[in-house]
C-alpha cells in the first residue's frame, strides 16, 4: 500500500508541475498581449486573465506544498485583482466618455462654423 500512495503523490507532483509550467507560459503570453494589445479593452482583459491565472497558480502551490496559508493569500489576491480590474475599467470609461464629449463639442463647433459661412 505504501508504494501505491508514493506513486500517486509523485504523479500528482508531476501533474501539478506541468500545470504550473503551462500557466507560467500563458501568463507571459497574456503580459505580452497587455503590452502590445491594440485596444485598451484587450489590455484590460489580458490583465484580468493574468490575475486569474496567478490565482490558480497560487492554489496549485497550496496543494503541492500542503500549506493552508497559501489559500488565504489566494483569496486576498483574488479580491485585489478584482478591484484592480474594476478601477481600470472605471478609468477607461471616464477617458472614453470624455473623448466622446469632446468629439460632440468639436462637431457642434464645425456645424456652427459652417452655418456662419453660409450666412456670409
């Protein structure tokens, strides 16, 4: 019986290590997307995805190392990641709405100038 459990623990260790390697590669790809993303929405989604994958990596480490405090860190990181994405979206929406207001104001100025030229 002892050898069966040792083999199972070794298999889990290999599986968890492989999962951590795959997640690390995916985090790097998400960071690249966050840097070169053509739109702000792409960047926000990639930052959210990176946070989620880091949370999963911490949870896997909690299982691998059999440390309960890592689960607490995982929950705290999840809350911080959520708040960071909310703040990023709020800032982006403020900039977006300000730009739209400026466009409308510029359009009104163009219409006013066109009407003034027609009167002359």
